[in-house]
C-alpha cells in the first residue's frame, strides 16, 4: 500500500515511517500538517493516510473533511491518546476517518511500542480495498435473557462518515418512536462503546452496544460491538458469529441484513448510509425482496458514495434521500399502517 503520513512531531513521523516500511508498505509522502496533507492527497493520492489530530495551520479533523471532499481516500487517525481525544476522534470519524489508534512510541533502541496495533489496522484497511489477504478473529460475549418483540424494526448500515450520519438520523427520531433500531457501523470493537455513548449524548436517543442474546426493543438503538458479524437467529435474538470468514467488512451489513430478512417476523424498514465499498447493498436488496421499505443516502450528502451507490445500482433502494430527510422518513415509514408491501 502507498501510505501518506501526517504528523507535526518528528519522532512520531519517524516511528510511523519505520512501521509502514517494516510491514512491507511504501511511504508515498510525509506531511507536517493537515494543509500540506491535503495538497499531497490531491497531487499524489495514497491508499491510506495516517492522520494526526492536533497540528498547526490545519488540524486533523478539518484536513480529513477537506480530503474526503476533494481527494477521497481511506484515513486512520493516529493520535497521542485516543481516550484523551474522544470528541475529536469522533469528529474525525464523522468527517470520514475509518478508525483511530494511539501513536506508536519510538524507544531509545529500535523497539516501537504500539506498532502491532497500527499494523493490524493498516492490514484491515488493505483487506477492505482488496490489497491484503483476509484474516479474522472471534470475540465472544456472555448471553443474557432476550426481551419481547414489540413494533417494527429499523436496521441501518453505515461505514465511512457513518458516525455523523447516524447522529443526524437518530437525532431526527421522535421520542415516542415505536420501532426498535439496530445499527451496523464499520468500527473496531474497542471504539463501539464510545460510539454508542457519543450517539446517545449527541442525539438524546438511547443507544447502547449489543450483548449477545439481546432482542431489539422499541425506543432504543442497539449497536454492533465486536469485530465478528452480527446475525439474528430464529428466536429473533442478536448473536455474534465469525462466519462467514471470507468477508472483509466485519461486522458485515450484508450478513446482518440478510439474517434479518430471513428471521424478523414482519416487514419493516432498512437504510444504507454513507460508506466505502459495497457492503450492505446485497443485504438491502434481500430486505426489499422480503417486502421491507428500503432507503439509501444520496450522493450529494454522502462522505463516500460507495455503499449507497451499489444499492441504487442493484435497485435495492425504494427511495434515495439526502441525509437531512432520512431520519424523519424512517420514522414515518414505521408509523402504524405505513409499512407497505412492495
């Protein structure tokens, strides 16, 4: 992969360069600030950008926003402390960054602390682009008693730019929404709890991560929380599964949507938001074929018009809407008597 490095710290730049080269990648360029990175992306677009957050002239959030608008490419935030910069991390992810990791520390010798985590994230982005060989891992969670099924279901898939898009959609839901909501957002398991908390505080709509055995319940959103796939079983409980293994997006929107189309007892509503690639398009089509109402975000308001475009091209979306209208429309579709057979 061709990697662009953006950091105002000389030691951090050196550590990131060594890690990238040692993992078999090519460093396309090194920028000292976000403005410089934007110009590099325009003139020499890399396969991946490792973006610092706090920099002079132009910070990582604004640089991410500008890059995704003018020269879109995958971006991973690399910051001194993810936990210490949660708000900025999610601002950057809302602008289009795919992931975040602590800046590896260059020691006195050749050892670089934190290199393994960054390499894993680089490999993951490579797999999503078909550049590296897929690898998977399984994460289990203890079961809990399921809850009764009430009302319709809204399922939402999102990737690049998803956090901000999800915040706008959830924020538009009325307080008396009778539908349950389940979300698949492409994000590492370690960031899922923070994303759920951020969405709750940002929107006022109750959002939490999914514990295996959960059943969707009206008036709250459940967010997939591991690097395994989320599926719905015959009892309408939500489960985590490492299968299928040859799927690069984990959790996969396709896998979840297809399981819901098979097992949820009544047609409901599915939406596919901004994101890189085509994950979710096939699943949205499965929902439409199961008589669900289906919506895709339009190109003008998508940070990356990949997943919604794929859905539109295969006629999986009944409606294509700007982000500002999707939340209201999903809620309207779920009102009594509004779920129509297609």
